[in-house]
C-alpha cells in the first residue's frame, strides 16, 4: 500500500507519543475490507504506553496553553494546509483501511480539514464576559480556560473527520490530547500525526495510542489528570466509558448511535426527496450515525416513491473503493454484513418485500447489495436499532401525528429528515421531532460551521461550530472586591 502513496512515509505502524513513534514486537493487522487482505501491521500498545502518553500531554500542557491564541491558530492553519496538500495520499490510505469509494474518501479529507480550518479561526474567539456587579464595589469577570488533558476515542466509519472534529477544537483552545483511534482504521490517524508534526504542533500536544482498546480506555477514563473525555462510537460502549468517567468527574462528550427517520410527506418535491434519501441512506454504504435508517412514506405517494427509489438504487455500482468508479464500497467486516442480513430477514418476516438487492455480493470482502424493501412494519427491528448498512426500508404512514409518533419512538435522537413544501408543517415538525439535527428538504446536514450532536441517548455535547470549543473550555469566575 505504501506504493500507492506519493509520500510513503505517511504510512506508519506505530503509536505516536511525545513526538516519537513507539514501536512494539507485539502487533495487530489492519485489513482492507474490500478483500480482507492485510495492508499493514501496527504496534499493539496498552496501559503502560497510554500512561506515558498522558505524562507527555501533561508535560506539554503548560507551554501550549500559554501560547497566544493566534500562535496556536497559525499552527493549526498549517496543519490544515498540509492535510489538503496531501489529500490524495490520505484518501488512498483511508479507502484502503475503511473501504469507502475513493471519491468519498477525498470528500472526507476535505471535511476533516474543514474542522481544522474552522477551529484555527475559533481559537482566537474563546471570549469571556464582564458582568455588572451586584454591589457598587463588586467586579465580575468570566474567563474561559482550556480544561487540560483530553482523552479521545474515535470510530472507524470516518477515520479522519471524527479525529479532527475533536482534536482541532481541543488544541485550538490550548488543551493537549491523547487519542485512541479505532484499531480497524489507525493508519489515517497516524498519517494525520505525521502532518501535525510537520505543521509544528509540539511534541506531547497530540499523542496517539492504538492496540488494546479496553486497557487504553481504562486509562483515558480513569486517570485523574485527564479532565475531559470525548467519544464517538456505539451507544453501549459510550455509556460504559461515560460511567467510568464519573469516578473522577471528567467532562464528557458523546456522539453515539442514531436511528434516523426520513419522512416524505405527500406535498414533497419527490425528485428532491428521492435524491435526499439516496444521500442520507447510502453515503458510506449506510455506515454513518446520521444515515436514514427508516424511511416513512405517506400512503398517497408510497408506491411511486418505492419504485423510483428502487430504480435509482439498482444503478448504484458496488465495488472496491480503490478499484475505479464505484458508488458503494464494502461494509467494514463480517459482523456488519450479518447485522444487515438480520434486519432484512426480520423485515421480511414482518411482511416486507425486497424490491432490489437483498443479498451479499460475492464471498470475498464484505459487500452487500444496496437494498430497497417495501411494506416494512413500523415494528420491524430496524425501526428500533441502527442497521449501519445499505438497506432502505420503507414504512407506510397516513398522518402527521402518526409519523411523529413513529419518528420519536425509541431512545435515539441524533438526526432526522423530512420532506414537505408546507411552511406550517415545517415549523410543526421542526418543533415536534426529538432530534439534535433536522434535515428539512435535504439529506445532507454535516458541515463544520453547524453544531453536530444528539438528544436522548444519542449523546452529550456538540461538535463543530462555535459551540464546539465550549466542550474544551472551563468557565472561571473572577469575583473582585475593590476598595
Ligand atoms: P463501532 O465499532 O460500532 O463504531 P465501538 O463503540 O465498538 O463502535 O467503537 C468505537 C470506538 O470505541 C473504537 O475506537 C473502539 O476501539 C472503541 N472501544 C470499543 N470498546 C472499547 C472499550 N471497552 N474500551 C475502550 N474503547 C473501546
């Protein structure tokens, strides 16, 4: 795989602590989900190295925190420029370990870089407050200070963007970071660290450990020096790690599972709705936490939507992300395929019918055909849990009140989408849906300038936007009595 890179030195197989690459004889393999081939072997780090990484982050903190915001901003801006300059290499690495089509990987690198740019700018705006005092001699000033050392754990579905969305705001405001990327996709993380070093981010400010996830997680959630823990991943793991953080009362941000409803009302622009459903459902082969998981279609337009969607989906080209023009890559692993198979079987048992797809493709790699099902019951398993795969399941509804009930059922509250041209309905739905993000006549909601995050059990806190830095800042009151 190094042969694919203009800069072969971006490929690393070791942890990154205190500006040093930490190798070990004990190793784990990173595979390409398109054909299960081994693309790299990576040093297996654990508890001891994570403690060392926290030591390094602790040593680096005073100087990094003391820099003028503008100096951190300039450094982050350089990191951003380097990420874009090496975008093609990063995208190839990302596709090799994660599977998404190369064009999507390039899109993710641009998206990942956009967080670094945004937070380089926001670094300068950690403004405080001056509050009129309650008496003639009182002066109240609120200052914002970096929380300190940040522990971060990220998933495999966006191996670049989930990292920059956490690391960039943390570094921008003066925190130092110990990151554990997913062991399925650590190579993109290491390459980002190579570029961070080149950008002039000092040793110890940004550290990466990968390997024994539970052991690393124990340090990041248990070490009292880590003051903030930020996690993106599955809901059960997020809950378990957040509970551990209670022991040392860490600040916690969580981006957990979604189970996004996408609702098409009879007054929608149907072409636009189909377009949005394609984007919201099939991006990253259905493996994003904001992917439409259940598509509610009004009975008056149900058959038209089902057929139009099935026609579009049947045209999607499935194949290896590095193998030429493809629209849908493989799923991440065998377990991911099995989950889609379970959801399809369950929907079938409940009366659903497959219009297109409905089966694995080939026996090498992890390909599942993009699928459309109709007649899916509102009680289907996929209405309760995330599929995380290329299954578009259409559930029929007959009234606004009914579909609000359907949509708000369950414990997830990350993203929801609806299509309508009725301005009053937009307000009613906008206020009624219990979700952190609503796509209204659009299937794409993610941008660095807007707050990303969930309600209910989908998470705590927001990433991106000007809200994104608040997660890494403490508020301190200076209450002064003057003579
Ligand atoms: P998914 O793989 O479905 O995205 P996970 O929650 O399993 O969700 O993975 C998200 C991140 O959490 C990954 O970096 C993974 O290694 C990490 N992780 C999983 N289990 C643990 C654990 N027990 N302790 C620490 N990190 C964990």
